[in-house]
């Protein structure tokens, strides 16, 4: 085992602190964006809606796997999204026992507003960043995500 490097340990500690701060802000932002879609939409159901909006129709079981959630939690979120008219359920042609979930036109409209507002807000926060710095951060986060997914 290699000897510990104090500078590296300090840098990793700083990274862990900043990631924790980022995660807390993301959680708060998720709740705020959910409320922008619909005041009754829970922060738990919002990421499922975002996924269906960004990546198209999915089965509930696939969403459970993707988010590492139990089927009951996904079922409750799906129920809320259906009740709010944000998603619709159609039979899965490949499996008659399953359903495919997809966003409704109403959800498309609401998500377009939220996505535009989020991009504008991020753009304002990074107004004094040059494009290379933004791209560098994105590249660093991509490298980090790849490293922790192994």
C-alpha cells in the first residue's frame, strides 16, 4: 500500500465537503422544481418525471432499477404523477402484464418551463465563467462519475 499523501488527503476531504454541499443544494432545488411543475408534486416523484421527459417512456420496474428504489416507492410516485395528469400508462406490447409510462402533453409544457428556468438560472450563476471553465468542470465531473461508477 502506498504511503498517505497529506496534500492528497486534504484535497479529497475538500472534494467530499463540496460534493456534500452540492447534494444538499440539489435536493433543495429538486423540491423547488417539483413545485414549479405542480405545487402538489413531491420531490420523490420529480426525478422519475424528469427521466421520462428526457429519455422517453419506461416501465415502472426499469425506473425502480435505475433509481435503486423499491417497487412500492416507485408505485407511489407513479400514482401521484398519474393523479396530477403528468404521465400516462399504456400496455407494454412486449409484456401484457406490464405498462409503459410516458409524459403527457401537459407535463411537456410544464417541464419546458422548468428546464428553461433552470438553464437561465445556471447561466446567470456562471455568468463570469468562460466557456472553457464550464467545459472543464463538466469534463472533471464526467471523469469523476466514471471513476465512482466502476
